[in-house]
C-alpha cells in the first residue's frame, strides 16, 4: 500500500474522514450533511455531489486501490476497487 498526501479543504477533509470511518459501507447523504455541515443548514444535493466529485478527482489521481462510488438512491461508498467489483456481480 503506497502512502500519499492530498491537500483538502475543511469540508473535503470531513467528508473524507466520514467515508474512511465507514469504509466498505454506504454513507447516506443525511449522514454526510450531519457530519460535514450543520444539520440545521440547507445543503442541496448538488452541493454534496460537487464535494464528492472534487474528492474523487483528488483521490483517484493518487490511489489505484480505493474508489468513492455512488450507490443510487442511497449515498456513497469508499472501498477497495476489487471489493466493489465483487459486490456488483
């Protein structure tokens, strides 16, 4: 496993931390809002999508083994690429 550094802003850091705490599990949009933003704040679906997209670009450029996947209607999953492929079969 290769170690690498990725520069993240504060919200990206919290989002990545949450995904890593739940590696291999589905993280719902509601859980992301509660962890990354103040749950009393309005956060649009698009805002979450933008942060996940930014994080994917930063992680995918460095990591060959891990991936952030969208699980339709449920949320996101951070897992090893081969684990994700097996679970979809």
